[in-house]
């Protein structure tokens, strides 16, 4: 995503395109993986020392609320952030905490009408277990 597209996505979501917010969004759009808020702060602050820890965290909160960034909760570990625009799910390793993207179409969605009178806004599936690396290291045993 180029600079103009990032600016348009921020403004289209009702957010001002401040230099710090742009830097956070650009970092997430151009980085593979799922960084923590601390990792995002370090990277953005290196490029622009005016971007404080509080500013970074506040911008992440605003980007999540605006629906531009997803917060991936990893039990017992720091939350991770994802700005991949394509709808997808996540697999989280119980041992190392690695977060991997899973294609949307590879995971079953609730059948229409299966939720009763509830209205489904979004469906997100988080699969948990051992990643390929940890599974190979520890055999196929389930995580403790």
C-alpha cells in the first residue's frame, strides 16, 4: 500500500492523518508478521523520535477502533497487531506464541441461521496448537 492509499484509508475511516499515525499504519502495512505494540513503538520511534510510547499506543487503539488494524490477543503474552487488509484468521502456537495467518476460506464459518436471533457482524477464528517448528521439536504431543 503506497503513501496516498494509507492516507486515504485513514481519512476514509474518520481519522486525521497525523505523521505519527501514518508512521504506525505504514509500519504495519509494510511489515510481515504480527508485531507487539512495543515492537511497533521501537520501529516508529527510531524513524521519528517525536512518536512517544503513549502516542503509539493511542494510535494503535484508534486504528483498531476504526477497523483498519486488528488486535490479536495471545493469552499470557503481549497482544499483536495486524493490518493485512485481506480477511483471514489466525493460528497461535501454544509454545512459542507465534501468530500465523490462516486463509479465510480454509476455516468453516457459522451456517446461516445457526446463531438464532443474533446478528453476525464479523467472524474471527483463532486456532491454537503447535506450529510446525514447535511440533517438530516436541513431537506431535499437545502443548502443556
